[in-house]
């Protein structure tokens, strides 16, 4: 842990108390002068720290930024978020995480940014990622699965995101198979899983998730929404709290998936689906297009479409449009 | 083209002639002094260049090295080998090609080395790659296919390698599904395909191939062999010529595959297979093991195993041992 993280930990563990400079310096084994420099560094990052002569320091407020120590603080996970890299602006968190994974970063490593200048969606599309209003997070996973099982990772993340959003905000988020998070028929989030693989093993997967949290509709593409736009409250949501809720949910769901496979999350996925039971159009990246009723998500995570002529077709991925 | 490549081109286009320094310098638009430096550079690389006063220069011999200009010279391909990076010793040609692909290298770019110090096989195994005796080549491909179609790339390369070896040496090489090249029941080559992908598209694939060409048995692992060990000739094979034969074969087969899919190469693959019709043991990377008769390679490239109880199982990858 860095010294500044330790100071924050001291403050947070006894929120209402003043902590004397003497006490903190002694506990960290540093000089009063060094402590003062760390306090200044924290203030520059946005932490509001009061200093009262003869009493000491007190933490008055934390910045509304997705900072690593805020995300990691007493995070209740086994794997996810043990290492967190947080950035101001990046091109794409997935690209950074992919490079870290190639260099050997451990499973569960998180990359997060306030803003993405080249946020990525599926199939080379862009993901609008305005500054300090959404969650733009990537996670390095190293599951011992075959490449054709990787689509399940996207579904595990979708279930985790929807659970986290519901618990955190009460908003009834749904999943549009395979990778969209939907609120009130509008897109509030999306997942992009990228992988490095051989034929019979996955070297690693990078799970990227974008959630529009406090983003104003005017900053979003058509058909998109954000948690704040769909909530009754005028207050901003804490992105750090939602990130923590997502990481804790994903940590649990991913562990279940690693133990028992996709079946472990299938029924929950189906219960959160806004696709099942609907008449849909699906277009695949190799140019196939069909219409029919989405009747099931099968044991492998494939969407089952019942065509008008009664035959059923399976899809492992594709763009779904809900028709009626 | 580099100046040295242009000089080689001049020599090769009229092999028996002496080329005057004046003529070459004029044709390249450089000084006699600069020409002399290029000639020295070529000699250092191993080219035998005679210089006769009043007559000029003549190419007497090319080095037995896998040099880019030798591989590219009048290579009859549409896509493969337009760009060739050749190295002395590298860790792994696949790793270098993967990085180049991430940086945007075009389809067909080749990475080749005299020696690999960390040659890779499937599932993190090593591929013994002693200096100047085998082919260690990686090729960047950008096929517009789904990730689950990528195993076919390995099979396309296997067919191409076997065709090239047969045409080049007359040796009856066979394919042990999915990725081994077999001569007289021993392993003479292998293929490792790695990919970067999303759920519904392949960003790129790196096709790595290793062929034991002139390698002595004492330098090979148990059960392995080389073309030279299996040939009656005591002469070394030209690795450059075999590389060129492979690239030309692969260029044709890959084009067929891109046009018509795996079906375009399926019957040839089956005819070169040493697996079909045999009683085999297959072990998959997720721990599954079965025994039975290998009866077919299906439309997707999967191996069909008929178990003792008569039921059939499909395998997309795995380690096959030929039992009887």
C-alpha cells in the first residue's frame, strides 16, 4: 500500500476523529515534513482534508473520481480489484488492459478511467465515454476454458452488472442478449469481451464494461440513457460505489461460473432478459439475418430463435432488435 | 525495395553475366563508392560476390539463410510474403508477429527466424528450434470469419505444408489432426494458431509453423524427425525453397478457404490424414479422454470419433495418439 493510501485508511477507519500529525507520522514511520507532503498530494487529488492546530487532520470529503484507493478500500472480493489502475483520460481501457495482460498482469486486474477518447464497442463500433460521468472499466480474466466458451463471460458480466445496478439504485435494469444493459427500453450500458487464444485454450480475456451513470442525455447517442436520467433523484450517483458493487457481484458470479460453468448463471440471466418472449430481428456479423421469436437462451448461452415456419435456430452472437 | 535487394535482383536476372560497377551504379542512381559499401554489406550477410577488374561483379552463391530478399524474390503469391521480416535468433516468431499485427501489419506479413530460443507449441509447450536447420515461420492473417471458425486456419496450413513438402521433396508427409505434420509416423512439423478476437469477429490470427528440415535426430525430441532424416539424399534441403513452396501453396489454399470456407480444402485434408481410419486416444485440454475409431473430419473441421459402444463424438481440438 502506498503511504497516501495508508493515511486515507487511518482517516476512514475513524471518520469523525481528528488525527494528530504526531500519531499519523509515528504510525507510518515518516517525518512530520513527509506527512505534510503526502497530505498536500491527497489535497491535489481532490481530497478535502481539514488541518486544525493542536487537534490534527480530518478527512472531510473524497473527490468524485474513480480513484484506485477508493475502489479498493475494504473491497469484498476474492479475485477482482486486488490491483486497480485508474486513469484520467485514456484511449480505451480495454486496450490498456490487453497490454497489461500480455505483460502478465494477474487475473482480476482492473483498468478504469474518467474518460475514454476512443471507447470501443462491439465490431469496431465506438462507445461514447464522456468525462467523469460514466463507468469505463476493464478487467483481466484468465479462465481455464475453451475459446468457444468465452461468450459466457460476457453473459456473466451482464448478470453481475444488472444485479449491481438493481441493488445499488433500485432501477430495474435488464439484459438485451448478448451484451447490452437496458433501462426502460434504452441502452444504459454495454460489454465488450476481447480475448487472446489458441485453438484449445484462452490465454486471457479482457472484459470491458461501460455504464452511463450520471451522463446527460444530450451527451449520449440516440436511443441511449443513463442511470441518472432514469432515476427520480436529482443527485448524482457515486460511480465508485457502483463500481464496487459491480466488482463484488462479478467476483461472486465469475467464481460460480468457474466452478460450475454457464449453467450456474443461466436462470438468473434468463430472468433479467428483455429479449426472451419477444419477436426479434437478429443480424450476425457474417451477414445472416432472420426474424422470429426469442424463446430461450440455451445451455451454451446461445439465443434460440423460433422462426415463423416453426424451425428453431441458434445464435452465438449478433445484433438483436426487439420488434414487438 | 532496398538498394541491396535491387543489386541482388540485377545479379539474379542475368546470372552468368558480370555486371560492371558503372552499370549497376547508374541503374541505382548511386556512386561507385556507395555501391562498394552495399556489395560489402551483402558479402557480410553471406552472399559470395566475385569482383573482377574491368569485368565487374558476379553473384557466385547465396547464403543458406532464410533471408527476406531470397524468400520474396519473384514469389508467386497474392497475399502472403509481400512483407517479410527475417531474423537471426528470436524468442518466438509468433510473439513478434502478434505484436506486429497489433500495430496494424497487413495480412500476409511473414516473420521468420534462423533460430527460436523460446519456440512455442500448443498449450504452452515448447517447440525445439535449433539454429539454421528448420523453418520457424509466422504469418499474419486477417480473415473475416467468426472465432469458432479459426481452427480451420490450422487445417488450411496443414494441407498447404504437406502439399509443399510433397512437391518439394517427394516425401509422403501426412497430417495428424489437428496440427501435426507426420513423416513415417514421426513428427516433422507442427502448427500453432493464435488469435485476437471479440465474440463475433477475429481481429487477426497468427499462423505459426515449424518444420524440421535439415535437423539432426540428435537435436530433436524423442518421436520427432526431419525431412533430411527421412530422405535418401545426404544433401541439405534449401529451406528458402521450401518456405517459398509453402507460402505459394498456403496463398492458394487460404484464398480458396476465404472464398468457399472449409469445404474447399476438406477432401484434400482427409486424403492426407494419417488419423482417419485409425483407432485413437484423444485427450482434450479440459481433461476429457476417450478412445475410439477416427471415422471422419466433419464439415466444420471437427474430428469424429466412433466409441466402442457405437456412439459418435465430435472434437474441435485435442491431443490424438494413434493406437492401432
